[in-house]
C-alpha cells in the first residue's frame, strides 16, 4: 500500500498542495479535480519525482524522499511524453528495462509481456511515428509496467483521445488494477467511473475521499428536473443547468440549485457529476 502522511508542497507563491493524508491499495483509484487543483503535484511527489515540503509517502516502508529505492516499485506515466519516432514500441520498452539493469533477453521478454498487457501485441514492431495517439499512450503504460511495479501512476491518460481510444485505455487500466494499485488523475468524470474510490482536489486542497455514491450525495436537495418546450427555453432559460436533452415533448432539463430554478421543477436524485459540481462550487464559495 502506498500511504501519504501530511504530504504537501509549498512554493514561494503559496501552497501548490496543502498537506494531505491518503492511502492507495490494490485496485483503481481516481484523482479528480479541475485544472490547477494540485493533481499533478501530488502524483509527481508520490512517484518520487518532486520533493515534498512537508510530510512523506511510503511504499513497503520505502520513503519517496529517497526515490532511488521507492521508484523500483512505482511506474509513472506523465500526461505528455516524447518517444523517438523511428524506434519500434518493442525497442523503446526493451531499452527502458535494460536501463534498470536487465540483460537483453530478459528485457525483451519483459517488453513483449508489457506490450501484450496493453493490447499492443500485434503492433509492437510498428515504428512510433505510425502509431495513433491512443497507441502511444498505451505504449507509455507498457514502458511503466515492464518492470512489474506494485503501483502505477497515470496522469491525465485520456487527454486528447477520441471516445473509442478513451474506452480502450480505461479497459487496459481496469485490467491492470486487478493486480496493482492504479492511480488515475483526470478532470473528466467519466474516467473515474471504473474506480473503487475517488479523491477530489480543488485549489490544492483534498475535499473528498470515498465512493461514487457518497460523492453524489453532496448534491442532495440541490438537483432539480423538469420538462419544457424549446420555445419557452429560448424565452426564459433557467440558471444552473447541468444537462438538457431533447424528448418527444420538448426538453428535459436538470439543474443544480439551492432553490427551485423553474416553476415546474421537482427535486430528483443527484448523479456523481452533480455531486462533484456541488462539492467544487461550495469549496470555492468558502474561500
């Protein structure tokens, strides 16, 4: 288990991440928050790539403050990375394993296994320049898991991917989470639907840790639903709209509001997305 205790990062301009305590065991963990929330700062400290100002994080008793040892058990995939376009996926992953001291034959076997695990068994001989954005993301994951780490940290893995590639990548991560702790950061709520727990960050503070149902409950009593015509919608649009879909009769609307937003609105059960929006909104109002 990877455990952070009062882990925080402060620069001269202020806190990038206020001290937090959180643990990640086997399974999928979602780190959710708007841009600038502190997600990447937290992930880089957990991976041993950024020295914390306060606190520590440990895996198997190894501190991330001594990253040479802890990094052997942690795989990290940044949001953006570059790979040599003329090299094949197999060559890139094999080279990264050899950089950790493995012999060529052992590294090749590990690379082939990692590429197969992310669904690139048939494309491992392709040059990187011939790969799609989604394939390159999966190649980065293969590189991170080739040495069989206990923890896989992935920063914004679905950014810039089309819907099909997004679903494929989430499936790969879900499969890997059967045997590893997978920490996934994102600002896209659909990405955390496969997670066993969710941690919400906003402006450098940890606002929430728990399940999807409990997150939805943060909007209890604030979500409203009603039906209206498109002509009425154009004449008098309501505030706080989070969703609107066409029906045979007109439009079905949902809004997040502390008060009734429309004369025909009735209170309804909140979704995870609405709970997240309510949580972020209330946090910003308090600051």
